[in-house]
C-alpha cells in the first residue's frame, strides 16, 4: 500500500514539475502574438517535419531488431515498430514506462521472453546516451559563440561569478546536467523490486548486453543510430520553415535547438511537456528569436510529434490487442 502511494506521489510530483516548467515557459508571453503564430503557421512544413520524426522511429525499430536477432529471434519490423510506438504512447502517461511497455508489447506479439528484451533496452540506452554526448560536443564546438552567450549569466554564477565563460566551462556545466539526468535514467528507473526475479532478470540482461557483440553488422547498427538522430535533426530543421520568425534560421540553430530539446526531454516528466517548451524557447533566444515566437515553435513541433504518437501509437496498441484476441480465440495462447 505504501509503495503504491509512493509511486502515485512520485508521478504526481513529476507531473507538477512539468506543469511548473510549462507555467514558466508561458508566463508573461504575448498570448495574442502566440495564437497568431499558431494560426498562420505553414503546417505543410510541419507535416514534412513530422514524417522525418516518424522515420526516426522506424530506424529505432530496425536497430532494435539487430539487437534481438542474436538472441535467436527474428521479429517482424512492423511488430517491432508497433512496440516502439506503444512505448512512446506509454511515456505520455508515465515517464519511462515506455521501456517496459514496448518490451511487453513485442514479447506478446513475437513470443520473445521479456527479460531478454529488457537487456537489449540497456544497450539502446547506452547508445542513446553516447549520441547525446556527441550532440553536446558538436553543439559546443560548432555553436559556441551562441551557446556561450546564452549560458554566460548562468555559468558565470556557478564558476565563482565569472561572467566570461570558456568552452571548458560550458562543457562542464552541460556535462553536469547530462550526467545528473542520465543517473536518474539508468539507476533510479532500473530498480528491481522483486528479489525472487533477480536471477531471471540478470540472465536476460546479460544476454541482451551480449547481443551487441553478436550482431551481424556493427556498421549498420551505428548507421541506424546516426540516422535516428539525423531524422531528429531533420525534423527540427524542417519545422523552422513553418514559422516566419524561424524560417531564416540555419542548420547551426537547428543543431542547438535539437540539443536544448533533448535536454528537455531527458528530464523525466510525462512526454517532456513543459520542460521541452521551456528549454527550446529559451535556447532560441540565443538566435535572436523572442520567447513568444520560440514558444510558438516549441509548441508546434512538440504537439505535432505528440499527435503522431497518439494516433499511430493508439492504432498499434489496438492492432496488438486484436492480434492477441484472435490468437486466444484460435487457442494459440
């Protein structure tokens, strides 16, 4: 009973954190200007941006298949993609529930032991973390002048009041943020609550980790990992053309926006609501985009990506339920 209440309060707290960031993002903004931006946006570009985002999910599913194949299973790409989308759908309800949900979904569709799939999730987390580190380094290297001016007052207060930041100081500051949320991601979300299942869990985890060593083509795996983030980048950049205020921003701004948005999504709140809006709107100020226009951009791209998850994720979930029901009726389960 106590654990159940603690879980409820934890998720309510995280929801409150998201609401707080959402309040901070929208506080003091020109509501009429914001609504005007949303009404006059070119949603054709938003649609193209959404397609790029959807392709990133396809590449993620293909990469996951490469980790599963060495375990002796060959799931269909459509089932793996459905599981990925169901996982994203679950994340909109409860932070980080997606990893468990996608494993459960694919386990049911392909009859793969869930503990083995959870092991592959850890490999995916490690590579996503490495890609986030790479994104951080690229952003600082290529956009230091912009990022440095943006973080100047923040980092300056941390480093003994020095208002003149250096690349090392910026890297240290951003690394602290990434490490903090990564520890939350890896440790706090990886607790094993039932000791009696420890042996089974560890065995599956070991198999999942070893799956990377045994994949057929490590180059293809790395390619898929790069393409996931390239599609994130393309989605971010293409959506710039949806608003007049951001239409003239270049790829450097897209790289920085992707970074700020990724940090916002790393904070464990439901669907990145609030944290994503705040981080992206604040980050775009480094490119002379006022907060209202930046918030309009953040709202459009976040809403479009969330809509994809809601629609396609719901379709995938219903398809899985119908598929399972038919198997039960045919006596296959």
